C-alpha cells in the first residue's frame, strides 16, 4: 500500500509548479494546482533504479538497454491491446518537441495544422511558433456536459492546405477517452483528405472509472497508415523531469524517412536515465498505478461533491482519464479577468484558466487534482469563501 496522503515538501527542488508562481500569477502565496504533474513522490522503484545507476559515478556515453523497447511494446500490448513492434519505436525528447519535429519535417511553409479546442495549448502554440497557420475545429459540448468531435465542421474547415491534425487521446483538458467509432471516422476522414495525424497519448495509462483508452493507430489500417503516436510514462509515474517520451510509426516508409531525419541530428538519442526509469516503471509499477488511479478517482469525487454542496455555480466535468478536472464556472457570470482574479487574488489558487485552451475554454478553469486530499480540501474552502464574497 502507498500513502498518497503523505505531504511532500517540494521546496528546493526547482519544481516548475511552485517556482513559476510569481512569474505567471504575480504572487507566490498560492496553492499550486496548475501544471500537469502530481504532488506525490515519484515511485520508489523508479528512484531506486536511478540511484543504483548513480552508484557507478561515471556518467559517460551509454548505449540503450537491450530490453527497453521490448518492455515498452509489452506494456502497450498488455494494457491497450495494440501489437506494437519494437522497431516501430524511437525515443523523442518530449511530446511537444516531437510535434515541432513533425511540423518541420512533413509540412511545407504554407501548410496548415488542425486542432480541436478546448485543447492543450502547445497544440496551437507550437505550429504558430513554427510559422504555420492553425485551423480550429472546436469540440461540440453535449447535453450531458461531455464533448464530441464536430465532423460536419471538420469537413468545412479542412481545405487542401490542411496537412496535419493533432489529436489529444485521451483529451486534455476535458478528459475524454475517444471511442473506436470516433477514431475510425477521424482516420477515414484524414486518409481521404491526405492529412497526417499526430496522436498525443501521454495520458493513455490513466483511464479511470472503468473507461478504456484506445490507441488511435490501432483502430484501423487507415489509422495505422497515416499516424504518428507520441507517449511516455511521465504523467502516469510522475517523472516529467526525466524526459522519457517515444514515437510509434507503423507505416514503414514514413517511419524510415522520419526516423532517419531524427537520427541525422541525434534527436532520437535518449538521456542516460530515460530508459532506466521507463523500464523500472513498466516492470514494477502496475500496483502503484492502480492505487494512484483509485486515489485520483477519490479526489475527483471529492471535488464534484464539494462543489455541488457548497459552490453550485462551479460544475466539474467528470473526466474519463487523468488527474485534470475541467471546471465549468460560467454560472458565476464573470468575464475572463474577473474569473482569474477570483481564483488567484481572492481564493489564492493557481489553476490554468480556460481561455489558454482556445475557443470553448472561456468561463472554464482546469484543476489538477493530483495532490493530497487535505490540499484539495483547503483549496476548496478558500474557493468557497471567495465565491461567497462575490455573491454578496
């Protein structure tokens, strides 16, 4: 049994979540519930594996462990029933960097990138930073508060210059595990229109409440032919600082060309600790993963129940995956600046504001519940008091 209620003092570790509070929010006296890492210690089996390697105090050039990609492929097959061949895999130095690589390798200067907001903001910032036009295909919100893809609008906006669609699977920030029919329909559309799909599946091992992650490339031959999948153990095992991402490309010709380009600039060469941490996590981490997800479910339930009883103006959207909770704050009837002020300066909380996720994010906030329940309780009490003040 692991103790997810144990407080962890992150001071002195240079963690982004706390060190950037002043820069991003203008104050550092906030409960940090924003960037997507968790406040629990990285599991002991990962730390022990790294510590064991560090006992040999010569950190020279190293080769990849023999079983690295076999272990990754085995994990994917066991958990997601996708038969990935080890040779389909390569290291990449981060998912967002991988998106940048794809844009620069596959797209001409005048070609466009489709994203489906509200969406993880690097999905549109990275193409724009690389001088490509972004085309919005906003998700449609259903009566039950969940979201679906808008294929009618996709047909309208996808012109002949649209050559890449970036998919969040599971979706960030709204936490959807896309179903097979949706993914097959998307694959068929993109194949028919000559659009490459990059599927970011970094939250794939965090499906909750009985939901199931389905890898995009696994749903059909069309999906496998036109896709590049990115993933990593970093979200699941809370080790984002150990950059351990990978790409999967089933298409032989695409893989040969793209991986040769990565290799030419050594973009595919991992740091020493990435394979060590990955193998340890996947060989020893299943028990920790299951306990962590159960605790996350408890945290989500706690927030939903608390808001319903005490802050009914804020309605959390129950996610199907991950530790990120999409809060519908529109009933507060606040504009963007006032909503941010409520959370930051009145409630003293640091969340991600919905507008950063593009169209459809207005009036929402993203809450990271990957923390001790006592921290969440304190945060919600502060939010309750702040909302009570604006009710008057």
